[in-house]
C-alpha cells in the first residue's frame, strides 16, 4: 500500500476515534483544513515536525503513523504484572480514546465473566455434589467387597 495512503488512513482512524474534526486537527498543526484533508486523502506528504506533532497528540509512534508498525494494543499492558497504582498510572498516560477502548473492554470482559460464572456455578455445584456421592458409593462398594 502507498505510504501516503496508509498515513492518511491512520490519521482518519485516529481523528475519528478521538472525535475530532479535520478543522480542529488542522488548527492544532497550524495549517489549513484543506492542507490537512490532503494528508488524510494521501495527496500530500507531511513533514517531520507535523508527523511528530500528530504522534504526540494521538499518543502513538511516528512509525505507527507511517505504517511501519502495527496498531498499538491498548490491552498490552494487562500482560504485565502491575499493582493497582502502576495500572492507574499507565491508564492515565494513555490518550483519551485508548482509555475508552480499555474501559469498554473491561466492561465487556466483566459482563462476560459474570455471565459465564452464572452459567457454570449451578453446574459446578451439582457436579461437585454428584462427584461426592459417586465417590461415597465407590468407597462403600470397596468396603463391602473387602468385608
């Protein structure tokens, strides 16, 4: 894929995820809205300073913007062993859209886990009870056989 097109698509995705208008991003960069539109449409290349400003604003790397690395995984930090305060510190350093992605994912995981627990809980209790009864029956059979 053409680098300008990839760059433009990533800009578009990040801008929409952050619920910003093209005019707002253009103002941040100190350029016209039409100049910014040319970046998103792949008709114009951005300079280093512009790419660096965009990367800082969105909380991504310049390599990500340029299509040289995959999309950052906002859940990657969960693979680390962190205490509550460190998790909060990491969360607060994330860009707002990544914070929202993380919160949404946590809500979905929580709801899914609760639903799974509710499904398995009665089954687990009955399996445990059934297992205990079967074990008692086996022990009783062994005792009768040895008597």
